[in-house]
C-alpha cells in the first residue's frame, strides 16, 4: 500500500541502507482496503521467501544470496496499523 496505496512491493533490505526492489504488483486486488483486518503469513525456507495475504500468495522469491542471520522489522509510512497475534517459528 505504498505511494498513496498505488504500489505493493516486496523488497530486500541489505542492512546498510540499500533497499532492493524484488517484485511489485499494482493490481487493485493487491492494494490495501480500508478497515480490513489482514492475516499475513511469511514463509522463509531454503532461500525462498513466500508472502501470503489472507491465504493468497502475493509474492514468492528465490534468493540467490539469502541473508542467514539478522533482524526483521515492519515498515510503515503515513499509515496506521496494529500488529497482534505475532508468532515467529524457527525450524532448523
């Protein structure tokens, strides 16, 4: 829902300020809807990141150079959101 809800992007943040744009989908069914509660699922396994919204796969990316350690975060610009029921699983 970035750029006044005109874009939906999947990025890789390198940790040094560099933001690589991996995938983008600007179709209306991939943009934010007002007053809608979303269920987000992100799966990362064997270098493949898959992003689901309400059970629908929005993005999938096979990273040739996956980041194997570090942090994750939530980015928002000019928006209001609540994150609840956050669960993080690690399967090593």
